[in-house]
């Protein structure tokens, strides 16, 4: 679905574009993200986690395997941040 927003005052559009650039996005991407965030905020935590739970169930991983996978990913992120901090 396409949505067209009209009659945004120039000063507000300029602020919107500045905010978008600060997030590394263009105005359209930024507005889409804002809308998606607002919609997500209306959902319960259980609704948000449903696809994650389903994916875990379909993966066939045990809980211990999943924990190990998360720990490995966390350690990789930590090591990468340490490397960047030391460069």
C-alpha cells in the first residue's frame, strides 16, 4: 500500500530530513520506521515473540544449543567492539 502525505510545512520537512539523515536514512525510510515502531508498540510482548518462538520450535535446537548459539554471537559482538575500540 502506498501512502502519500501532503501539506507538511517546509520547516517541519527540513527537521524530518535532518532527523532521518542522523539515523542514516532518507525521510521516507525514517517515516516508515516511525510508523512500524508505533504499530509494534500496540502489540503485546507475547505477540511480538510469537514468530521468534515459532522459529525456535521449527529449528529443532535444544534450549542448551540455543543458549550456546546466543553466547557465541554475544562473544563475537564483544570481540568486534573491543577490536574497534583498540583501533
